[in-house]
C-alpha cells in the first residue's frame, strides 16, 4: 500500500514589532488600502519633521558661527574719479566693528559721507563676513571762491585734492546763496552762448549785483533787477554792433534801464 505525504509551508512568525511604530503598522495592515494611505501620510509627516529639525539645527549653527565671526573684509564700489579710494578704505577698516549681524553699518555710512567728494554712501552686508560700501561721487560744476567747488546741487565743498578741473568757471558770493548763484550762472551762460560768449567767472556782490568776466577778460556788470532780460538785450547789441570790437572793450555796464555804458581798453 502506498502512502501519501502531504506537504505545506511552515508559517514562520514575523519579526516582532515594538513600540508606537509597531502599533501604527499593525493597525494600518489591518485596515487594508485605507491603512496603506494612512501609513504613507505618517511616513511623509515624519520625513518632513526630520527635515525641519535638521534645517533648524543648521540655521542655529550658522547663526552661532556668524556671531563668533567678525567682519573680515570691507570693499568700496562705485565710479570714483576724485575720491581717494585707498585712503577711505583704510579709514573704514579701522572703524568697522562687530559681526555680520551687529556690524556698525550706520557709523560706517556716516564716516564715508564725511569725505568731501562723497555725495551718497550705502553700506550693505555680504554673507558671511563682508561689508560693501557703495558710493556716489559729487559732480563739480564750478569753482567757488579761492578754494571751494560747487556741486551739481549747488552745495559748496572744499576737498583737499582736485584733479583735472582747471577749466571750470569760477563762481563767488555769499555761501548761503551758492545754489542761487549756480542757477543764475546756468541761465546767463545759456543766453550768452547763443552769440558765442563764454563766462569765465561770475560774482554776486554785496550789493546783490552781478559781475561777469567773459572769455578774453571783458567785464560785464548787471544789477539784480531784470538781470536776464538785460542780458538778452545785450546779446542783440553785441551781435549787431559790438562783436567786431570786443577785443577793444574792457567793461560793459548793463545797469541802465534804457542804455549801456562801455569802457574801452587803453592804448
């Protein structure tokens, strides 16, 4: 008699699970597809939490490192022609204090703006240990008196070094009137330029009259009343009668309402 042997796989117990994670997995397996989705959500939440914890830790480490790391570099940016870049940089480097978060930015900005040629200064932080000082330089339009300059905004400043500005016109008058003097110079220059005349110097006198010196040394005196209108009338006279004799004229007085006085050169 033949014997029959029946074989079947031996059920092996799964590895024991422990703790909260085992409970969640067992429950998810018991719920089928719904449990699988819940398990996926759980894994996603735990992964996100781990990323956030790691990110926060790195941020704290970076901040602690920055707090312990002083500013090591200061750089100057901007189109500078007259400003002594190396001199200003050395002064900024001597003054800088603190780290990326506590650097004395306002103090450095004020220091840069004290330099005569600096019109604007902006200090920005550059990670991790650098400061950038961006400068806008003043643009001089004229000399003022014996040792000053007039900026494009009409402000008088007195730098120690001036390069390449010898051909600028020379203005003078009460310093509080510097902006008005510059405006009047620009208006007068436009009028006289039409007939080929150029102002070398312009002075607002104590009596509030104007003394112009034209190219070639001719002096023109005009008062504060109807100043530009009188210059307009003078250009008509110059164009019609005086242009040919301008080399012989020493002085032209336009202070008269209906006339002009001309002083001729001697000899």
